[in-house]
C-alpha cells in the first residue's frame, strides 16, 4: 500500500505571496490532518478534514485554509505569507471513522518564506 | 497553553541500556495516547499507543506506561539501539474529537 505523499517537498516563497500544498492519503483513509512543525514548538495542529468536511480546527489565523476532495486528497493554502510561516508542514491520514485512529504521516513540505 | 509537554529536549543513552522518555499532559479529557518517532527529512512514524483503560502496553522493545492520576506517560525502550536515535513525540487525544495534540519532542541519541 502506498504511503501518504506530499507535494512539493520543498518550496521557497517571498513575503506576501500565497502557497498551496497537496497531500494524498493512504488509499481508503478518509481523514486528513495538517500540522505545522517549527523548532521548539513540536507539531501544531492546523485542521482535520473527513469526507470533504472540516471536522476540527486548530488555533491558526484565517490565512491558513484547507479543503478535501471527494477522493480524500487534501490541499492546504496559506495566503499573505509571513516570515514566521517558514516551517515543515506535515499531513497525516487515518481511517477517521473510529474513535481512536492511528495517524500515518507524509514526509512533509519544507516551506521557506524569504 | 501547552497541553502536552515533553520537558526533556534531549536524552543520551548507551547502547543496550534502557531509554525512558517522559510526557506530561494537563487535559483530563485525554484518553488515548500515542508515541511517534521521527527521523530527519521524514514524517513521524507511529510506534505505540495506549488507551486510558490500560496502564501499560508493550510491543517488542517498546513499552508505554500511563499514570492517569499523575497525568504522566512514559516510553521505555529496552535495549536501546543506535537506530533508535531520533526525535520522539508523544500525542494525546480526547475520544471522539479526532484531534491529536503533540508534545514538543525529545531527541534521543543512543551511543554505540
């Protein structure tokens, strides 16, 4: 079974631009979660989608948004980029329909904002 | 407010000895806990989990202990191997929320 894939793996943008990151979950997984990882902050939860609906949201500004398609693939968009948005963005997929689910992570997209 | 805390940013252990990684949480609603391992340039990989109805779960060299009254869990790795050198994250979830809160990670270095 193919794992979680994320594209692109690396991205360099400048302040004020916007960016779209993509995540393809493991086949059969209907839940996709997004996290931001920065040094010293661990993994900060952004949002979770299940069956094309946002089911959970973290404490990030509205510049961070996402969506999920009918094939469970998900995209995350960050508008008006700031220097502090430089981070590793990880997505994780899970079955999503049970109360407790193991999440499987992709390799991440390293975003650098100049 | 950091609901899941890993107070040791790093830990060094000799090969063959026990590694103990600790995690504390503040939210009493958390009832499912997981440990992940992360190598550089890779996403975290799931190691082991425990639900609040248990106080111990074992999988090969990895054992997780949960002390609900102290809101504390720990991951024991016995024996430690150089390939275990990685960053370890604990995560917690409250049943039905489908949301995981991660700690800041502990970098484990196993010395040969």
